[in-house]
C-alpha cells in the first residue's frame, strides 16, 4: 500500500467538524475525493494522509505539531501559516514539514494549489520531484500581468484610508500577486508531475517547467450541484448572478459598464453579487473601509444610476449559492482571466445559462452557442450583447428557445466533465502511475 500525503490550502470540512470549528465549503471537491477514498478503504492501494494550514496552534488546543489527528481513520496534520498574508514566505514551515514527513513517511505528496507559502515549503523539504504532484488551480504569475483589468490609470494609482492602513492598495495587491507568482514558478520547477484541466494551464506549466509531466484531470464539484435543474419559467426574469466581485480580476466593473445597454432594453434588470461587499457606504465606518476599487465601482454605479439594480448578497453557503443560481436568469463570468472557475462548472451542472469572457481556460469549458455564450474579455459592449441575447431568448428553427438549448447542452456536458466517479478513478490512475515508478 502506497502512502499519499495531501498538502491542502484549507482545513477540510470533515476535519473542522471533528474539531468543532466553522469551516469553508469552497473546495467541496476535495471532500468528495476524501469521502470516496475512505469509503473504498478496504479495496484501495492508497493510504491517505492530510496536512492543512491553521493560523496558530494556540487557537486549536487539540492539535499538536507533528502529531496527527485521526479523522475517519486518516491521519491529519496541522501546520502554522500566516493565512492573512499568502505572499509572505516563512522558512520555519520547512521544519514543520520535516516533522510531518518523518511521521507519515509519504511515498508521494499531492499539493493542491501552487502559490501558497506552504506549497513551496513542502516541495523543498520533500526533495523528490518524481514523487511530487501539483494540482493547478489558477496561475498567479499570469494573473499578476493583467491584475488591473483595464482600470483607468488614475484608479490604479489611487489609495484610500483603508488601503493605507491595510497596506493593500491596488498596486500593492498586484505586487502581492507578483510575489506569489514567483514562488509559484519555483514550486512548478520542483515538481515532476502536474494535474490540470485546460490548454491554458498546460501551456503555463510548460513555459515554467517543460520537463514536468502533465496529467489531464477534471474537477468534481460540490455535491449539492449534481441535483436540481434550472427552469426558464420559474427563475427571476432578467436577473444576473455574479459569483464574486471584490477585486478587479473578477471584472465587476465590466458588468457595470454593460448594464446601461442591458437596462435600456430590459429596465427591470437586477444584478445579484455573491461574496464580500466592497461597495457598502452606509455610515462613516463603512465609508472609511472603502477600497480604491470599491470607490471606483461606486462611481460607476452613480454614473449609470444603477443603485437600485445591484444587490450584494454577502458570503453564501453551498445551499444558498445553489438556490441563487436556480433563481437567476443568467450567470455571468466577466473575469479578465480565469483557468476553470468552479462557478461556471456549477452553473452548467444546474443548467443555468452562462455568458462568460473568452479568456484563459474558459473556452475549454464552454463551446460558444452550444452550451453557453462567450464574449471578448474586457469588452463591456460584447458582454451586454451576450446578456441581451439570453434575455431576448429567441427560438431557433425548431422552436427551441436559446436558453433552453444552452441549458440542456450545458447539463449534459458538465455531467460528463465533472463526473465524480470518473474523476476519482482518474486520480487513482495518476497516483498509481507515480507511485509505481521507482
């Protein structure tokens, strides 16, 4: 039996539940693989171990350095990391990983995410590229190049009181991505194996480490998105859902610029945005907390008289996210760069009509006019045209409305791409391939 150690970038829900702490569902696909591995324990040839970051051991009295917490028979190790500053590398983590590796003695490690300090610490300590597998999520060094996402120069250079206090201006945010990107490149250079999903991430990896072996593997989405289906008759008409909008990369400003054209044809249009609100200006405290990007978004909202059109929902649970998808007419992804956003995968599983920027790996997820609509990244006019087509919902020669056609095709495609059983089998093939090579 070969021993595989996961190096995760979050505390998995199953571990948090064991400890009695709140948890994040943002990477539910990891939970899916964990459940599959533990459910098939008697038949598998893989012994799993997990290590995960915490802010400080003092916050978790039941966790000890280098000693595992057993969760459903799986040893789970914590390591301390400055979670608020992922651009900062602490060499002290290398000692933590030496202790963890000495205790678990992995045959291979699987690192999820490339840009975190712990990823570099783990691969440096392990010192075995042939047994190191890196799971690509995004590519920070590519994101850094386009981070400002077409913002006016004046906005890029502006700094608010909040930005000064937090040392988090737009330029500083971009610099942090540059730093994370450089560390990410080192991680990739030290890895012999990489899993990815798109032509974009394959090319990105090859430019950094042409010797790394690339393994194609799709992602499994969060479990609740495999049931339920969008219905064009029961959704809120002319409603747009945006999965996130709190930093420039996500392109919220492009959607705001597109809205006047959309609202001219459909005055009842509403936009629902999940995630943190950076446009709250109710009260002095809220105004003090505004970032430069938040102030720019507010200026666009005032310029185009959109105040009554925008509803920021805050952080949503998995179930709340699913419900909002199903209530919406359209899901829009206006990001200036993405690899393979889970929000698009989740929308497609449910059959929500998708309009997305033709950037990064998104064209590998969507075939234009077959299972979604693509528009030129950063082009507000093209974004507006795509949404208008979905709102107009014209029928084709057979009498099928556009949204119905896209919805049905998207569900079929996503069901194959995000098939949990197939993706689990594929991962086991990759593990066996790496472990068997001496």
